[in-house]
């Protein structure tokens, strides 16, 4: 349980990062946890961005020359004290709602109690109605993961062990996202060298089977690389090459549906939220597009920039435009579970291309 002797403040860098209004809302939510038998950590991107905000003016690490990092998505990690009764997320969400309402904020909470997660969308009560939350907070109870087979969804086990945070960080994608800051105080947890990798501008997977377990991690690595001007560490590139060489679904074995969906989702996020030219350039330079199109055609495609440029100009979805460079575009689109409207658009484009000869 956190020390509840008085009001607590976020680190100055985090206040600057989030802005005064959103940092106050986050403080209200965190303070409401100080009376619970919980251990609390800020984790992932918000810790990474706080480090960048503090160090970006010097050195040659990530974010050099990049615009100011603005993080409006916050991840919280919770673990109950070992002697405490089980903590119910719906009960916590009700307490958060009351505390935030008293501070002038409205809360929309989606709680997935069976999975130990919740998504919180915060908006000032006096703000005009909007679908876009001013602050989004993802809450998760500490967990461990085990992948029963390559590419399958992991099996999750919640944990209240003394090293719950360290155990949870082991399941993260890259080292720069595997850091945790205890609330309200305590030393930064950085068991995988995330600070050093930020300083060097390197993206490093956490273990030798990381991509075999979840190949979508390389798509996320490209998102971070494009956003933060980072590149794969040499051993990460070697792991990618080994994974592509052993890629089991390029032969007769069907790709797990969950993996296809995740690959499509991560590619869509890269194209929608990141500097996509830089992200796709990284994926092609790394040889990662062979994980999307097994024929190798998309990996060798030199015309994707032109296709995506015109798709963007015409306000068309970018992912179908990218996949049109594959040897069998519709097969790849089906494997990635693209929406049917996008698959129909691709089929029409292919028919037109055949008609034009």
C-alpha cells in the first residue's frame, strides 16, 4: 500500500509531458489508489517518453531532432499485496469514477474483469462532448504469459508475487517499453536495459524467442523506430532473420487466425498513427515484410511509396494499397483479416488492372 500521508505529485518531467490538466487528473486517480492494498507502477510508453523528455536535449539517442514527445496514453500496472484479499477492478473503477467526478472529470471505463484489465477514458466535465478522450489510461493487473505454440495467443496467469512487476515486464515487446516507475516513489525498474537502449537509439527484443512467440513485435518495433528514430539492435536483426527462415506458415501449415488478425491490426496502426513512410522503410530494410507476404514479392516491392501516396491523396485506406504489391493480394488480405469492404476494393482494383492489361 502506498504511503497516504498527503497529496502526491507526479515528477516534473511527467507533468510537462502530459500537460497540467491531464497530469492533475492522473494524480487524482493515482491518489485514489493509495488507500488500497496495492502496489502501483507507471509502465511502458509513459515511462519511456518521460525519459526522452528529460534527456532529448543532448546526446545521440532516440528522439534526437524529433518533435516534443506527447504521451496522452498512460499504462498502469497493479499488483495486490500478497496478504490482501483479491482486488476487484469493477470496484476500483467505481472508486475512480467518484474521485474523478469530485475533481471535475468524467470517466468512461471498460472493465474486463476476467482478464484483469480496464481501459479508462477521461474527459473534463465542462469540455464539449467528443469521442476523443483527453487522457486514456490502460490498467492491468500484473501477469505472466506463456505461448503454447509460435504465433498463438498467450496463456495468461495473474500474479501477486513479490517480483510481480519484474515478471510482468518480461512479457513486453522491446526493452524501451519494459521499464516501470513505482508510485508514489521508488527506484526505476529497468531490468532489460531500456535506458541504455534509448541512449543508443536501439530496439532490442527481450529474449531469443520473442519473435517466434509473437511476430507482430517486429511491426511494433517499426512503429517505435519511425516515431523515435531508432533501429533494430544487431542481435534483434539476427533474431528476425532466423524467424523468417523458420517461418512455418509459408508452407502448407495454416497461419493461426489470431496471428493474422494481430499482424493486420499492427500494420493498420503503423499506417494510421505513425510516420508510415519511415515505418515501412524500416520493415523493408529489415526484411520483415516476408512475414506478411510469404512469396517475397512485397519485400522486394519498389513501388509502394507511389501507391500509398495516391491512396492518401484520395483518402483511401493505406493497408490495401500496400498489399496490392503482394504476389496474391487477396490471399494476404484474407489472412490479415482486412475488413470486407477493403477486400472488395482490392478485388475491384485487381479486376480493373486485369481489364486494362
